C-alpha cells in the first residue's frame, strides 16, 4: 500500500469522524513536513516546539505547538498557525525546506529522505465553541532534518508526506493563535 492510498483511507476516516456534524465539510489535500526541537530553559525546564509545515492550494502555512516541560511532565500546549514564506515541500519524496523567522528566531530547516523503509501516521483534531470541527490526518516517510536555529546547527528527525484536512468551520481552528503572536525565547539553549 503506497502513501497516497494510506492518505485516501485516512481521509475517509476523517470524513466519517465529522459526518455527524458536517453537512458538506470542505476537504483540502496538502503536503506536510514535521519535526520537533527542544529549547532549554532555566531550572531544567524545556520548551518543546513541534513544527508542521503545510503546502497546498491555499499557499504555505506553518503550525507550531509549544509546551513547557520538566521532569514531572508538560503544561498544556499552545498552538499557533499562519502563512509563512521561504517554504517548499516536494510533491514526490521526503524533501522540504523552510527558511524563515519563526517566533523571533531565525530558522532554517532542510528535510531529506532518511532511507528508512517505514511509514509514519499522525493527526490533529480541534473543536470550536460553536460545534465546528477541524481534523487533519497525515501519512508520510521518515526524514532527516538539518536544522539551523540562529547560529546553532542540529540534526533532527521528521516526516514528509501527504495530509488531508477536513473542517466544517470557515475560520481558524478554535484555540489557535496567529503565528505572529508566537514569541520564542532568544536566550534559550537549543537541545539537539
């Protein structure tokens, strides 16, 4: 079963999940590149930053989820999303790039195929105050991510593949703040 077949099956599941509330939920197929980095904070805490770069008919979007963590676990995550420039995702393999300022930090990410014969699945669901739903599911291939955060170079892992987004809301998902509101700590240590 290839990645596009898996994505089509995930789309059917997504539509089924929204069927009770959606009459004609718009469906958007997009490419996705994901990775996660960690910023060291004072007192042994970290800021976990999950990045989801999306490209599709409506342009390039970056979705960022942040959570402050310590030895006892993580606080509730904060979500940000918005248009981003300096981004591209290959339509055929696990290659993508992002060169932009995100949350005040200069960020350069390059995804390349890892060579692993594995497949990754993931998803994200949100619900609004008025009963609207927002659901994304993706399938993709593992990737190696060469990252530069300000002047620090790292090697991360990630996924590049296909995403299906289903929403019965005309606005942004509930609880998601504009990407311009994200402020990442500049003096944090990048943990690779």
